[in-house]
């Protein structure tokens, strides 16, 4: 790809800029931008880089808190976890590239999010991923699953960061746009966080990492456009990852930081060299001069346009302190990385690029960054489903068949086929992962007593049915996941995946989901510290179900006091914490057993959520309880079945109560936990004192999952159903 | 007691090995860059850690086998110093010709990460003495190329000489005769595919790996 000869509004359109945005550039510059300059504007003003449609609404999130060191706006959020340590984390999408080229798209998604974390001075210690695929019956789905999973594993395994958990959903709404959201969590010294703002003029700008090639040009622009039938042709805009280079880059970057040479640093992610140098200079309120002839190049004859727009992977840009370039050279040579001083910071407030001795770009930085367009896109209140009349929800004709069908449905079946391809134990700190039977992943902090709980969550069918309640629920469920393992939920990263924001109904989904999330974050003291927005997830005019994924981190002061759901023992009494009203709207029972996708999602009572969660966490912390599972998809029946399977012991559920058994067992009421104890009476008394609804709902023992007079399923049959679907599906069955 | 953990570009279990050895034996551990031409004086154990040395490009372990430090590792083993290659380290030892056979792509053609039960098939080696009468150990594997292969004659000889030290009870990768770990003819060089360095404390799911490091340190 080369820059066109003339700079016209037509070229701007090809680059994804609107006609009025082109006019705005003309007004800001008082001249026509040259083709290279137009390229810079097009990527910096893309939705992906500028958040021009979402920024106004993202401001509604609470972002401060006593533990927050760095909120949104940097490469990743930074949160204090005591003892001079900080956790650094972010979640980011790589949806469009993964649909076009699943292996490389997913792999480079993992690479990109890791760079965001180690750029801040943190060593990556855990990865999670949230995946949404189309209908399993869609002809593309199997190939996409295989490619994405292999790509995530291929990259994370090689770099040597454990992939601890995540979620995988299937729905026809993602047939034309899959979602690949990757989260990375790192550990840093709280006093040694690195930022991107260039601190002064006259400092050397050092490029290091892989060479720049012609791959990924205009990736950020692609990520900000809808797909059509020609999207296959966008394959050249997908980057190619090299996890070995990333591993070297991590070690070299951390060594360079430890040497004391780094004044500011930024990875080259979306929009490559352009966004990294523009952001560093822009945030530091300085200028930057680059000599592009010095950029390490993979191929000959690259134009300035290609170098500035390339999204070649595994590259970093650092501004070094005066006189410290020799430290850099020594470290880069040790790790075998290409490196070059490609320019200096200036006091001009401009970005000046030279190529073959000529100035090829000279722009003021303001219009590229701070003065980028900010839209208040028109939106309408999105339609929401009416509450479902429970009287119209029939019980299963065959209870046993219904249980087996639910536990084997694509969303609930075991994802062993996926997570056995991920290294979950490297770094030797993994206490709980996808295999463990726990609601969140758990890693020790550097081998000590302290641990971090990590999760990712969203229930897109709830958000589709009611964006505000669904947004609330995504946050609440992530908070619940962390609580269920004994963690104090401390902060959130969000990954907002939606359709085209230029359509008022989609914009309405975005606005209302953000408002719901923000309300839950405020009520639960759960600040948002980083995030990513992925819009234009549409193909042929059909948008994905709104999917605001919530990644979250919790703190466990002493990992000896934590919980999972694989520790059920014979004779334990099962206690249900939280109130059950039989909420069946948009439930999995309704979808999978009755074939209906309708009804208002279960509302989240945030006060009850907090009360119930604090009570359960207190039980775990006091050592009174170590077997806990939160209730979510499929309700009590599925939570209990999962607990029985993970613990390899049968259990009997009692259904006596005011609710019809199917509403009680499959209702998806929020804010609930299933806990197990050999000595329940003290727990029940404590709950009553705390104003928490609690009831005994069963007992562990035997080798069947059963409810008297309703069903009795041998555990092994349940296991075969749960474990069987995914391997059979991937084998082409 | 002293151990060295070699760090190749792309090693990713070097820190794990260091902590595992320190925690389970109290030995002092130095990490040694692969370009070094000398090892720390007086080491009792040299570990080649897991990871993807040189990205596993060409073949897993092929380039690392040619690193400058490997001449020293070979010489140390000849002097009687214990050498353990874990996962990628096992692949490197095979590529370096210090152990027979090769590690091929897993039979299932996919990377596999899971806990495995191991039979400790020879309790008389310097790597297994501390297992005493424990014939069963649990560790996790994490590999894409862990499928041990050697010709029938070599396999017969390994078995006949008691050099198959660990065997899978539930083969995760198609390894010949369920082989998970072997030693060389001198008994000083161990290659093991599962990770003792991820199994050194009960909270990690198993502390059986600690026995391996304790065995070798006791033998020094």
C-alpha cells in the first residue's frame, strides 16, 4: 500500500474519515494535509484511537478510589495492593482481526494486551480471555474456535504467562463478528510505575524490538469499520505475531526500566509508530522530531506512510534520560533486539518527520490528540423486553433430559477442550485456574500468602434484553465471582463491544449499558481503571448482541482463606444465600429447553448483592466456609450440578418452598451463592443476624445428582454430558 | 549447596526453577545467561528450564543445544555434576546428544496442559532417592512437543538399564512406552517432561517435585 498522489476529501473517505472531519482538518491546519499527514489524522481520529463516540459516556464511570494509582487514560490501570506492590491490568479486544485470520488475530491480541501491561513497568503474571463465537452450526464457527484458541495458546504459552480463565459463549448473533477479548494482569512495584508522557524537550527517542514491515497498515481504521462481503480482502491489515520476540521484549524492557534509563515509554500498538510518538509528545506537551531513515525496517523501499502506519508487532518506543543511550544499547544487544535512536523530543509542540533528508510531515500535535473530534451521537432509548409471566413458563416434560441438555449446552458445557491448550501453571503461582472448580482464577503474589483473584464476565443475552440491567449485571457478576473465592473486589477493566454507534439504537445500547455498569460500580465501590471500546461489530447491517465485558481483580490477603466449589464433602449441608423469586426472563432454561429468547433479565438489587457478598466473603475469611459457588446461568440446578461434578460427589436438592420446582431450580435471580458446610446452624444464625436470606437446600452424598420425585442423574452420566459436547463438536460431530 | 539455572533467550521457567529449588532445598541458585562460557564454581546441580528457547524455531531445543554454555554443561556432567532438563530443557538435552531419542509433536497435535500421575519407575537414581517408597507422583505437563521417541533398541536398552525414571500413568502426548523422564548412562543427566518446578508446595496442587530437587541435593 502506498500513499496516493493527491490529497482529496475522497482519499480521506477511503481512510475512514468523514467529509466533515476532513473539513475540520483543513480548518485546523489552514491548508490541505499531504497524504502522509492525512494518514496520521485518519488513524489518530479513528474510533479505536480517539474514542470519539464513547468518550463522553465513559466519563460516567467511577474511576477513583483509595487504592487507585492510575485510572483510565494510560496503557493500563494501576491499583495498590499493599506492601509496596501494585496490580496493573487491562482488557482489550481483537475482534475484527480474529474474524479475518483467527490464529494471528487472537495471538496478536494477547501480545498487544501484554505490551500495555509491561509498558507500565509490570511483569505480566496472568492472562484471561472472553470469547464469543457464532452458532455452533454456522459453517465458519468450528474453524474460528480452533484458530482463536490455538492463537491464544500459541502466544501466551510461548511468552510464559499463565492463561488462568475466561468465558466462551456461542450465539448466532456473533456469526458475522466474533469477539476476542484478552485481559492481562501484571505485578509492579507501586513506586516504579512508568508512564508515556515525554517529560522534557531534547531527549533521545529510542525505537526497540522487531523491525517495521508492511503488515497491519490501517489496522486501527479497519477496527473502526463495519464488515461487508469484501472483508476477506482485509487480510493484509491483520498483523503477524512473534511471541518469542515478545518474550525478549518483556525482559529487555523490564531490564531497561530497572537500569534507571527510562524517562517515558510507550508500546507501538494500534496505529503503530504514529500513535506512540504522537501520544508521548502530546501528553508531555512537547514536540517530537523523527528521522524515519533510522527506523529499523524489515524490507527495502518502505515509504514514510508505510512506516508510520505499520502495525508490525513487538515494538516499543522509549524516551531515555540524558546520557543513558549506552545502557539501552547494552541491554538491546544482550537480548538480540533491533534498536535505534530515531529522533528527539523538541519544544515546538509539533510532530516533524524527515525521510530521505526532506521534511515529509509537519503538524501541530494538538489537532491530532486533544482536539480530536468528540461526538455526542444521537441515541434513542433502546427497546427492552417486558417482564416474563412465570405462569407462562412450563416445567420440563422430562426433568432428567432437561438437566442433561442444559449441562451439555454450548454455553454451559465443559471448555476443557479449550483450556487444556493453555499453559495455566507457568510462573508457579497458580492456585486456581479453569480446571479447578472456582468462580475466579487465583494467583499467588510472588510466592507469598497474598493472592489475586481474577475474572471476566458478561451475559450478553441480558444486555440485549435490557442494556441498563444487563450492564449492571455484568459488573455484579464479576464482583460475585471474586467474592466467591474470598477476594475483596478492588477494580474493573471494561471491554465494550457493540455495533455501529452511528445508528441511534446501537448508541442507545452503549449509553444505557455504560450507565448500568456505572451504577453497579458505584454501589459496589468497584472503580473502572482501564478499558477498551470496540464498535462497528456489524456485518451486512446486523450488529452483535451488546457485549460489555467486565474484567475484574480482587485481593485475597491470605490464600489459605479462600474458597472454590470442588471441596464438597459427604454429609455437607447445602445452603442457598440470597432471595429466589424464580426469575426466568432471558434465562438459559427458557432458551435451551423451551426455545424462547425473551423476557426482562433478572434485576440486580445492588444493596442485596453487596450484603450477601460481604456475608459470604466474611464466612470464607473466618475459615467457616471453603466451598462456595455463585449462581448464574442455569440457576441453582446448574450451580449444584457443577459443584457435584467438580467435587466428584453426589448431592440431593430439596425443592420444598413457595416456588414451583422449575422456577426455583432454573431461575436466574441475582446476588445468590451456594455454600456448603458440615456445621450449618451457626452460619444460618449469622445470616439471620446480618439480614441475609438463607435456606438449607440439600445435602451432599451418594453418587447421583438428584431432587426427590423430580430427577436422579448418575454423576457419571452428568459428567459425560458436560464433558462430551465440545470435543465431539470440534471433531466435526 | 548451590545450583545454576541456565537462561536461554525464550526460557520461561527459569524463575520457577530458581524458586522451586530454593524453597524445597534451601540451596543458593544462580541464573546463568546462555552466552556464558563458565559456570559458577562449586555447583551441585545445573537445570535447563522449560520454555521456548529461541522460540522453538527450527526445532525445539535445536539452537539452544549450540549455545556457548552447553560445552560447560557437558563438561560438568562428565565431572559428576547433576544436570536436569525440564520440558524444553529435556528437548535441549536430546538435541545436544546428552540424552538419547527425541521429543516429537504430541500425538493429539495440540499443546496439552494438565496434571498427570507419574510412576516413579526407578527409585535408585540420584534424582529419585527422596521419593523412598513412593511409587506415584503428580506433576503437570505443559507442552506441544512432549512425545518421547527413540528406536526400539534404544528403548529396550533404557528399560533394561533402569534408565526410565518416570512413566506416565495416563499418557498425555503419545510418548513411547509412556516415558516421561530418563537418565543418561552415567546417571548424572535427567530429562523430564512434566514440571517438578510447578509442584513444590501443596497449594500448587502437588509438592512431589520438591522430592526430585531434594534427592539431587542430597546426592551432591
